[in-house]
């Protein structure tokens, strides 16, 4: 009986350790040179903080991104962007991981969460056609989000600024509760950032969250 009990304990804690332990790919690829995996680490301008990745990202998206990275924030990837000549000088591209390594890193990142993030603020009911049109106007004209973020125009073409991350297909990447929390309290994440604080009420924040996550471009 003791042998069985000991075996079960070893299996349980061994499984937990495998999920929570930092994978070797983090150190081998210098992830901390661009990302913070803890709020206590030194801030980097090269990449986004990841100490709340489990609250922010969907695991499937993380897994796919780590194997086939795409540009999310062009101003970081093309730091010497010249819009007039359309000549782009790219910085170092994101590292590409093999399938097994990507799975390990994605599993680890999903364990990194904030201690006080509220969940359940945004339901799954989509915006009506009229609500979407009204919220699009808030997004583009009232709050000027389109000045810093990529989105889609009425015919599905990508448009908008590049100083902030692209919001095209953000519904595949970002979790609703995190977007809601970000819009309400961006200053908690960006101490020196240019993201304005609009002091939105809950209803408006929910509508903008749903709109952002609905900006989907058909993937061929």
C-alpha cells in the first residue's frame, strides 16, 4: 500500500513539476533579453511582458506563433521604418521553435498569471450590427485607436498605425478578460507607454473589447 501511495505522489508532483518548471528553451534562446517573465525583472522595450501570458494569450495561438512567428508590432520589428520611401530595415526576427519546444514553452507561459485579474466581465454574445457600427466609430473617431493600431476598413483591408500592436485577428490571440482589464487600467502595464487612459465605464469597455476581438481577416 505504501509503495502504491508513494508512486502516486511521485507521479502527481512529477507531473506538476514538468508543467511548471521553466523549459530549457527559455534560457537557450535568450527570451529574457526581450521579455520579462516576472514583474521583478528589468523592463525591456524589445518585446512584451510575459509574466501574465496565461491571462493574455490563448495557448493554441502561442503554440502556433512560437513555431511560425508573425509581426504583431511593426514599429518594433521595423525600428527604422521609412513610410515615404517604403524602405523597411527589419530588426532581429523572433526565434523559431520546433514543435516539441513550442509546446513546452507555451505550457509554461500559460502558468504565468496575475494574482488579481477579474474574469467573467465579457460574455460571449457578439455585438449586433448597429452596436458594431457605433463601437467602430468610438474605436476610430472618438478614441482614435486606429492611429496606433492596425485594424480593418469596411471592405476588409488592413489600415491604421503601427506604434501599437496590430489588432487584426486579435480574437485568435487575446483573451476577452485581459483586453477588458487592459482597457480599464493600461497604466498598470505601461508605466511610460503612450496608451491613453480613457476612464471607460464597464459597458463601453465591454463593447470595445468585443469589437477589438471581432476584427478578423480571412486567413487563406
